C-alpha cells in the first residue's frame, strides 16, 4: 500500500494542474464572448504556400489572431495554450506545413 500512495498523490496533483489550466481557458473564452480569438479553419488552404512577412500579415488578419509565432523546421516549441496565438510551421523549403491556433 505504501508504494501506491506516491503514485496516487502524483496522479491527484496532475489532475489538479489540468483543472487549473482548463479553468483559465474557460475564463479567457468568457471574456471574448465565448468565441476563440483565433480561428485557423478558413486558412488551411494556404498550406504549401511560401512563408514571408506578407503571408504572416494575411494569416493574422484572416484568423483574427493577436499573437503570432513561426515554427521553423526541427525546432522545439512550448506547449502552452494561448487562444489568441497563431502558429505557422514551415519546412526547409519555406513552405507552410501547419497552421494552428492555441
């Protein structure tokens, strides 16, 4: 029983962290009228296009994102959730491979 106690405590703490995160997400959505400030649904057709500053501006306007980040090939990215952020991943040929919010 003593060997299970640390595992149970660890699982409980992990779930508490998840709840706090989703409480924050719900609060942010409530401040925006329930609509996420960034929506990348309508720009998925731009995957394969070349990345440049003009494309960034086009994507920011189309998705209503307030923050932007490029995701270069083979780079590490934080996993924090930001409903107002647009992330655009691209490959070695500077072609967009993924467009997502969060």
